[in-house]
C-alpha cells in the first residue's frame, strides 16, 4: 500500500480516496507536513478537496510555521486558497501562521491572491513580517515592476 504522501505527490486521486480510511490523515513527514499540507504546496486541488472532506485538519502547521493556506499561496493555486477559506477564515489562517498568506502572495508577485487576501482582511495594511516589513512596503518592493499592482488596496 502506498502512503498518502506518495499518492498526493503523484496526484493519484482515486487511489488516495481509497487509501484514506486505512491511514492516518494527520501523519507527518520529516518537515511536519501532513498529506493536506503537501497537497496544498503541490497545488493538487482534487487531493485537497478529498482530504478536507475526509476530515483532514485545517489547523495543521508544519515545523516551519506554515499552514494550508500559506502553502497553497506558495503554489499559486487560487482555487485551493478559495476552497480552504470556505472552511476556515483568512484571519484564522493568518493568526496561526508564522508567515501570513498575504505576505507570501506579495513575495510571489501573485496579484490575484494579494487582492483576495486584502479583501478578506480588514487589517491588511497592518500585517508585518517578523522583520517588521509592512505589506505596503512589500507591494512597493516586490510588485514595483507590475503596472497593475497599483490597483492593490491595503
């Protein structure tokens, strides 16, 4: 039998669905990732949906302080980010992550997710990295070459 991690990695959706009842949804790899966290990072939207519907914890966080929404943001998968926020609020995800998803979206120059997260967060302009850099400064620095980034409202 393949582990949930290997099935997520190769995106074997049907096999994943069949294997879930026989395995622990909250098992972790060497980095503290659960199968859900791995699916979010790899952008495997169908795997994410199956894992969430099967009861995978949306509160899981890996050893680096990253949660499902942060990792989905790394992958750039807007569909996964919106799906996750149907089950847990953006503010809850942000409160439980060392790296706020909005900061990741800005660093990855993902305007669509940046706009979505700003709309979800009434305090988007107050979010700061652990280094004290605010989101307004991040937009100026990392999205400066993108002419559409001036539309982002923090």
